[in-house]
C-alpha cells in the first residue's frame, strides 16, 4: 500500500531570495526598530499600553523574519500550520497565566 | 525494506568501543542509553538510600543538614532529568520503535547519536556539581526562586545541565515524530500502529513543545543570579510566582513525558501475556493524545498554596480532575483486556500488573492533592513524596523493568532465570510498598517534606520506610544480578519466546543490523488480533 507523503519533495521548491527582497526586509526591520525606540522615547502618554505596543511591534518583526529571512512564505503550508499551533499554545499559556495574575 | 545480506546480528557486525559510541544504529544507541541510564539510576538509588538512612531516627544519623539538602536535590535531579525523562523513549523507544513500525532505523540516525552525546555531556555537567565550589545545589530539583538565586551552591551548573539535557529530549522527540509519520511499513496506517508507538507519538509532541519552556526558564535563573535582572525578585519589580508558573508549564507536562511511554509498555505487555486483543484500541490511542493536550493546562496544581488567585486555583483544580478521565479510560481498558484471556504469568506480566496497582494508588492520591481543600493540608508533606514515588517509580519504573524483562530475550537472544526473576519481583514489590506507603501515612499526619529532622511522633513510620528501602534494594540487586547473569549464561531463545504477534518478534533475536531478515508480515486485523479470541 501507499507510503503516505504528507510533505512535498524538498528539492522541488527551493526558493532563492533576491537581493532586493533581502534589503527591503532589512529596511522594514530597521524601520520597526526605530519605531520601537520612538514610541519608548516620545510615547510616554501610552502608559499601560506601552508594553503592549512594544510587544506588538516585536511580533510583527518576528513574523517578517520568519516569513522572509526564514523562508516560511515559500515553504509548504504544513510549516505555517505548525507555527500557528505553537503560537496558539503559547497564547493559551499566556491567557491561563493572565487569568491567574489578573484575579490575584 | 531490504533483506539482510548477512547472518550476523547487530552486536556482531562491528566490534570495539568506537563502533558503539559513534554508532548510528538505533539499536546500539538504545543500548548506550540503557547502560548510561542504569548507571545514573544506581547513583540516584544510592543517594535515596542514604537519605532514608539519615531519616531512620530523629536528629543526626549519618550526615549534616546541609549535606542532606544537597543529597535530596541531587537525587531529584538525577532521577528526573537523567533517568525517568529519557528512560523508556530513549532506551526502548530507540530500540523498538523502528522495528515495531517495520523499518530499518529512525528518520535521523545521526541526530539520534547526537542526542545521546548531548545526554552524556549534560549528565557529566550535573554530576560535576559534586566536585567544585560549594557542592551540588541545595534547592530541591525545582530550583525555586528566590532561594535558587541567593544560595552559594552550584545552582548555575545544575541548571545548565538541565538545559543541555533538554536538547537531548527535544531531538529524540523530533526524531520519533518524523519516524512515525514517514517510516511506517507499507499497510500500517495510524490506526494499525502498535499502542507503544502511539504513546511515543503523544510523548514526542510534549517533548518538542514543552521542553523549550524549561530551557528559557532555567536561563532566567542564570540571568537573575549573574545580572539581577529582576524577573523574579519583587524588590526590583519581579514576581516569584512567575517562576513557578514557568517551571511547572514544562514540569507538569514532563510528568506525562515520563508516564505516557509507560502506558504504551503496559498496552504491549497485557495483550501478549493474555493472548487476547487489547480492549478499546482506539480509546487507548486517543486517550494518550487527550492526556498530552489536557496535561498542558494543569500546571497550577503545584502552586495552590503559593499565593495564587482563587479563580486560578479553581480553574487548575478542575483541569486536573479532567486528566483523570483519559487516565481511567486506560486503566479500565487494561483490566478489561485481561478478562477471559489465557493468562501466562511471566515476569513482564507481573510488572505490568504491579504497574496498574501502584499507578492507581499514585493516581488516586494525586486527586487528593488536586482537590483544593485537601491540598492545603497535604501540600509539601510526605504525602506528596509518597504520591509521586507511586506514580513515577511504581508507574514508570515498574513499566521500565517490565519492558526490560519483556524485551530482554529479543535484545540479547538469551533468557534470564524466570524463577529468580519472579522472586526478585516479589521482594522488589514488597520493598516498594514498605518504603513508600508509610510516607503517605506520615504525610497525612503532617510531616513536612525536605526536612532534615522530624518530631518523635513520626519515628515509627520513618523506621518502617527505611527498612523498606533495604528490602527494595535487595529486590533490585537480585533482579539486576539475575539479568546480568542471563546476559552471560542465559539459555538461547528463538525469535518469539512469548508468542507475541507484534512485529519485533518476527525477526531473529538479536535482530540483524537492518532489523529484519525477511519482510515483516503485518498481523491481519490489527496489531493485537490474537487468534484465540
Ligand atoms: Cu503536576
């Protein structure tokens, strides 16, 4: 009977990124870093949202790195699902811990 | 699947030390793990016996209080990180998973070898705490802050050792997941897979997804010790309970890393020795996944008295009770498997039956601890120590030794002395209960755990417990001695001494390098379809 092939052959789709893509990714990351600094210096009136803002920007940066530098965009869908599962698990940990912390 | 080109078994194809420590054969790596694990296990047992000796009478018997703190910490670190967490997957998983799936190796043989090397490096790091500075950590294996940040003992090295050992665990898990997905024999669908493989599959996902959390948590201790970052220290804005959250987010699922493979072993032993189909294959398979999933969200039950919020406590208590459901499903299915079977009482079956009995005591005492009101009284008493020894040693330990007796003739092609094995089992089992049952009692009486000294009213149960440790060690030495004797003078066995229909019994004992000398035949109607049903 069949040997299940749940993933495509790695050799088929090896994406080679262009310089243009690399540099625009770098530019985006640098821009987001500048934004983080700017928010922390000038964004004093964000108050309790300052942590949330910093985390949001950091998350966007992580996604950009995963998608372009780490080639998630060009890989089989399975890898995106796996990342999603792990992120969901992490969010669940945060939610459960926060339920405890916020009710203390 | 290729057929072997030679009659040599995997022991004979190559000889010499290097052919072992650089071997990428999953069978040899499994045995490397076995030998190293047993060495560390015996070190851990020795430390445990010394602790029991100290507790024989109130006051000082053989060691100082500080030494005692270090001994129980090292005992915990060795038994948890060096023995139980790797135990069944690293030894029997490595050796038998590929054979039971009908393939010739794991997906990544080199990663497999690397995981053993990482394990050895981590183990040496853990034991090195003995010889430099102020000696081994005195924090308990849980490394709770703030004490672990302040103590001058070698916490940093112990924590780094656990960090390194985590990588070994992750690599084994990753390897098994890919092997199970990609290398099953043609015709073996997931629902025709042996239950041992199912349990390793669930375990591997926990290893892969939970272990990184302990890694990062332990690094936070190091950061706190060296740089005073203020993650856990309230005086500089940290939260000590945050440490406990992070630690138990891994360490509770780790309980299932230890327990699930043991469940898998029992699901293999019972059908073989009752010559009968496993009762409720699907329920057993999926309850492993359910335990793995729900087990992620119960960690707070270790923190009921730590100053957690009331809501948090209720949520964690309810979730804890939920885990009991899939666990009980397994226990009932196992017992039902025995019903009307043609039972063949052999040493492995004895260990499996002892497992069900001891694990039930361990599991039920766990419910007492998972209930909020009773936990207030029992938290940090000897009841907890009794409980987790029943679960970990009575459960996983007995399954490990059951598996060793079961697969011994397959691995070495020889049979140990069955009578001696039975006698050793009886002594071992009695010693176990004499050692740990008094702990449950003395815990109910209120004796706190991890204390060097105790009140006179706790004397008698402590004495009984220490006597028990001597009985247990006698049984253990007899059992191991018998196995070692079997290794040298045991009678040769054929392919299938237990009359099992599982794939590993179709190949010669010991198996050839490529695992099978002829194409393995999948049993018709599933992996446990014994004819006499
Ligand atoms: Cu737990």
